[in-house]
C-alpha cells in the first residue's frame, strides 16, 4: 500500500464526511464542536463494516498531517463540488479537523 493519501482514499469515506449537511458541518467547525461524538453511533456502525483494506486506508488518513489532509480535501472539493470537503479544507478550521481526527482515532483503538 502506498503511504501517500489521495483523493480516492478520501472519497471512500465520503459517507462519513457527508453525515452532516454542509450548513451544520460549517456550524460545528466554526464553534470547534466535537462532530465525532455527535454522530458516534453512525460513525461506529460505518467503521464496523470496513474490510481490512478499508481499515488500512482509514489508518493512513488518520496518520496524515492535517495540512496535507486539508490540501486533499480541497482537491476533493474541486473534483466533486461537495461542500463538506470545502469546509474541511478551510485553514481556519484546522483545529476542528485535528480534534475530530483525534476522536476518530480513539474510536478505532
């Protein structure tokens, strides 16, 4: 497996990123709210259904530094026009992304 994440890796988890409508995700990001805890049961259900390859890709995403991840989110937005990617790519929401990735890591451990 390649150690560099791509848009395709992120796209595989699009359902998680789109769990909240874009206006709600933006509100969570603006207030630096714990998104993962609000959607914990849905996220856990999704995580329970991952095969090993998907788990490995998710691990790679979770280990990627936030700057790189936000760059890929920007690329994902340009390709898909999904507003949630645009929100997650916004540099002013870096702390929101970092803290929610940390919460995801806790769920997986």
